[in-house]
C-alpha cells in the first residue's frame, strides 16, 4: 500500500513544496491536502493517513489547536508540525500537545528523510 | 526615555546581533526555497521614530513596494513587515517558482510564494529574537500587499511608534535584491522589548 499523507497548510505554495519533496523519495505516495484547517480537523480522523503534516499559523483553528483537538479525540497517528515559527517555546508546546516531530520551514530534504524513516520508509 | 536608549551602543549592538542571526536564517531559508546560494550583506540597523517616517522612503528609494505584514503578540507586541521593491519581488518570485514572472502576471501562485517567503523571513528574525530573549510570541496570519508603501507609512506614523529597520542586500546569482525587515512597535511595547534586552545582558 502506498503511503498516504494529509498535508494541512493554508499556503498552496508550501503544500506543493512539501508534496514534491515527499514524492522525490516516495513517488507512489498519495496526498490529501487541506487549505482550511477546520475541514482538516473534521476529515482527518476518517482518512486513515499514514502521517499528517500540520502548519501552525493558520486561520481558526490554528495548527496547535488542531493538534490538540486531534489528540484529545484519541487520534494516534503521526502528526508532524511544519512551521516557520521556530521559537523553542513553540516546539516545546507542540511536543507537549503530542506532535510526532517538528519540521522548520522551509522544509529541508534531510527533515523529510527523517520523517519518512520514522514512518518505516527505506531510503 | 526611548530616544536615550536608542543611542545606547549596547542596545544597538544587541539588535544588530539579533538581526544578524535572524537575517542569516532568512537567507538560508531563501536559499533552500530557491535552490541557489544566497549571499547576504551584513545587515544595518536603523531606528525610526514617528516624526522621521519619511526617512523610510529615503532608505527604500522606491514608491512601489511589495510588503508582507505579520503581527505578533505575547510578551512583546508589534508588527513585522518584509518590504521588497516590486522589481526585486518579481525576481524573487521567478526564482522561487522556477519560471519567468511578468509584472502583469503577478498571480495567486506568485503572491503565495512571496507570502510564504515573508512568513519564513519574519519567522527567522522574530523567532530568533524570541529565542535569544527567552520569550514566547504568537503570530497572526501574514498578509501581503502588492503596493504597501502607504500601509507601512501609516503604521510608522502612529503616535509614539518606533520602527526597527533591518536592511540587507540579498544576492542570488547575478540578481541583487534589497530587502527591508521592519519591526514596528508602539511606545510602551518598545519599552517592554528594551527591558527584555536589558534583562539578558
């Protein structure tokens, strides 16, 4: 089964960038993209995605709220935060809310590789 | 009060170092996005008070400026603005998207690319400031304006406003793009920031 990713980011540019980087290593990956976080929160639990990538600074609800809400509802699949908010305190907060990993924007190839490895992809 | 603080070389040095690291992170980010080496000049710092706002136009030397604006709040409150001359913004959009961008085709994708670039550059500068000063800052959604000079001047004109202007030249291959990152604070907010700086020195 190809890996399935849910990409949540209100920036189309960022979604495209991340999707292309994942496809470099996992060409048969499939993607469900959300530009509106409320839709993501509603639909992600039913998607059976192998991983979720989640921007932080988005119109309501913001990424941290989506992360928190998903975890509170018992969503256990990997959620990687992908953000330009590089503050140490932000990373710590996301960890405390249950993120699987934190990837700084712009996304570096090494970070995508690390995420894929953690999902069991052999690179 | 504030004017005296701004003359303090220790304060200016602190801002310069924060800007230096922040711009370095921003250049690395831009390089990553464009897939090209980005050379940067050492940033210069200027402090502009309300009554001196015209000096911003003198510094930028252009009336047509693309801006990305993002408010931040928390222990320090202000507005960060990335300003690019329109011609420079077009060149950057071309590089980010890997295709020629004409001024009359400054479409959704081009604006989206510049908006994200602004978000990342502002995150580099403000995030570094926050880390150095052990703060936590929240961000509003970034906004972009294709002709934002008026908006910048209006913000800088507010009573008591103090603007930290960080200027650096970004050279990507044979293209030079002058960028200005502005941090606009109200009088009390700027005093709070200065207190934070003093507390870590």
